[in-house]
C-alpha cells in the first residue's frame, strides 16, 4: 500500500523538521505529504506584520524542497488560522489594524499562487473552541475571502472548522455553491465521524485524523475521505497530535482485520489525493 498524509505541519525551529519527517514517512511507504504553514509565531517570527508571513512562506518552501529529495510528492499551503486572529486580538491588535494585515497576507498568498510557490490556501476557517462572536465572524470572513481566492486560482483549500456534523458540512456546501468553488476542493480538515458522514453525503472532501480513524470510522464506504496526521512537530506538546507514520500502522492493522479493503484504502490514500491536489499518481 502507498500512504499519504494530507495535513501535517513541520517546524525545523522547534521540532524534527521536514527532512526527518519525510525520511521516516517514506521508509514506511509514504508517497505524498501536504505541508500546512503554522502561525508565524510558532517559527519564532513574532513581528505582527506581513514580513512574518513572508518568512513562513520561505521556510515552508525550503522544507518542502528538503522533503522532495526523499522522493515524496509534496504540496504546501499558506493561510491565516483562526487561532492567529484570537492571538492578535489578545495582543491588543484592533480589528482595523488586523484587517490591514489580512489584506497584506492575501496579497502575499495571491502572488505566491501566481508564482506557484504554494499549491493551495490553508488553514483558514472558524474556531472549534469558544471565542468571542466578533473574532468568530472575523475568522469566517477571512475564510470566505480565502474560498474566493482558491476558486480564482482553482486550488484546494484546507478548512479548520467546528465539528458540527450536518451544520458544518451544510455550511461549506452552501458557501461553496454560492461562491462557485467545487466541493471537491474545499477540504474539511480534521473531520470527526459525524461531520465526515455529512460531508460525504454532500460531496464535500474531508480528512480523517488518523487518531479518530477507528474501526467504525474505517468501515464506512467513503467517497470523499482522505487521511491526515495533523502532526504539529512541537516537542513541547507531545501527544497533541499523531505522527505521520501512525497512518501506515493503522491502515495496515485495519486491512489485516478486514475492516478496510485494499481497494478502499487505495481510494482514500491515492485516488482521492491525486484528484483533490492535482498531483501525479505514484
Ligand atoms: Zn493543522
């Protein structure tokens, strides 16, 4: 079997970095990873300015290049995470100043898309935890704008959302239809089983976190499922997410137990990835 991880983070400043992650994942049969940029301050870029995002873009560009030398197919994403919006509010940044930063980061993302420096937008979305209504609507506005940008450049978008089952899947289907972006590009990241069921029935692509991928989750005949580790590469938060190599271990276990057929595993680990990200098949 060939394995993919469609949502992970690498942090060469604090953690293992792409080189070690790619080497180990490849040795376990990995063929594809999707690197999602972390908030700039996770890399030590603490200036609240577009410069920090430019540095993050440079960093993931270099990291992706390193990962590619191990023979992996690699795509990369730059975004504006709802946690960043909370963080800047907490630091006392007013909404008008924050919107100016968002404008500049969107200019950066657009030029990066034009120059093929990134393969999509993400993560953007809505807080999955309690926050103020103001921050929530700000985050959602950023997401709507990101959906329009992804539509204009015909690229996938990684959405960080509350896990609201039908409500979450319906909201993305509705927004995608209104804005004119295909639901085969709007990836509902970190979907729990309930949200996965509704996403699949609405034809919205989603990623199953390998930690949630138990027998019940694995035994569904998914059409739009892909798999992620959401590895955060931060040694100060061990256990906060899975390792990419837990993907081959878990998938193999379910194939052996006949919970998952090889054909179904190939669909979610290869076919759906090729289709969503527009990469060459392995
Ligand atoms: Zn993530």
